[in-house]
């Protein structure tokens, strides 16, 4: 099974393709403020002749981390999982990649995942 991995919690974004636990491709790049612009293109390039329909699961880093980075990565991961009808696993911690791949391979993924931010959201109080 082809598994797509996504990590966008810091300025250096990471994506990878795995066939079960074997790494097929991996890329780390300085995404900074261009993450939303570059993530989909980087995923397409990473596929190297494969199609998105070959992806059977998605592992995404859940956080904690950058609000905007996590939001972008989670949105892309959730949209791909929905459109491909595949399971998705959101994990955090030092061994996030291994844990996520194990969850996908054991059919313990979800239909949708949510990020874990560094702090609670601060919203502006309505003026009226």
C-alpha cells in the first residue's frame, strides 16, 4: 500500500511516499510563507509517475506547531483522504511517522483528522 506522509508544523515542510514501511521518496524544503502555494505541487512531483489513486493511506503530523502550517497541512491531507476515499492518521511525538504508518497498515485510520495547536485559539470579541 502506498502511504503519503505530510508534516507542515515548522518552516521546513516534509512530504514522503512509503510502500508499507519502505521509503519510496522523501522531500524536505523551506516552505515558510509559500506552503499553501507549494504543497500540492510538491506532492504531485513526489509521486514520480504514480497517480494519486494509488495512495491507500495518509499520515499527517498533528502538532503541536505553527497554526497556519498545521491548518494548511491538515486541510490538504483531509481533502486528499476524502477525495481518494482512503484512511488518514494524525499523529504527534518523536516517532510520529512509524506510529502513523502502523495505524494505517492496521486499518486504524480515521475519515478526518484535527490539528493540535501550541495554544488555544485567540479570537476577537464581537464589538456589538
